[in-house]
C-alpha cells in the first residue's frame, strides 16, 4: 500500500466540490486516511511550492493557493501516487480525459481544482508538510 498527498484547491473548495472530488478518489479504490481544511499563508504556500520558485508562474501560484481554503488529504491504496494522478487528469483541463477531476471541475490550467504528489518521495515530503503522524490513520 502506498500513501500520497492531494489537496482540493481554492477554486474547487469555493465551488463546494469537496465531496464530489473525494468520491472520485474513493470510487477509484483509494481511501482517505487523513484530511483537513486549511488556509495557507503566502509564506507557507511559497514554502510548499519552493521547487517552482524560479518559474514565471510561481507568484501567481502562491497567490492563488493562498486565496482561500484548501482541503488537504492523505490517500492510501495500491499504487496510490499513479492512481491519484490518473484520477486527477492532465494539468490542462482541456487535455484531461473525460471523467477525471480536472475535466469535470477545473476552470483553467491555472485554476485546475486539485494538487497531487508526483512521486513517492515527494508524497512523503508533502504529507509531512501538512500532517503529523498522529493525524494519519492507515487502513489495517
């Protein structure tokens, strides 16, 4: 079993899509083993997205992610990282397969509804950024 991190971005939380998005993951065989709604400060958002600091979209990304609440989750399941990415769909919603989160809920390439870890290594780092061990409840 793998664990990965995902969060519902402000565009989708603001549109009241949390339950519908969680349903996509659960229907895809993943279990939510931790979850909480938070609002990141610009400073914390910058820390989270530090890997993109030199990219031209960094400031816009930090501003967007800190513009409203996000719903952060740890998902668990077989091949959780790749399954989560498949359920999310392509970053650009116009290229996302029908039935994926981004095809159904994203407004644009910038307001694309969801974040998901892209590797097991990043998943571990991202999970630790948002959750303590006491907040995660793996399936038995």
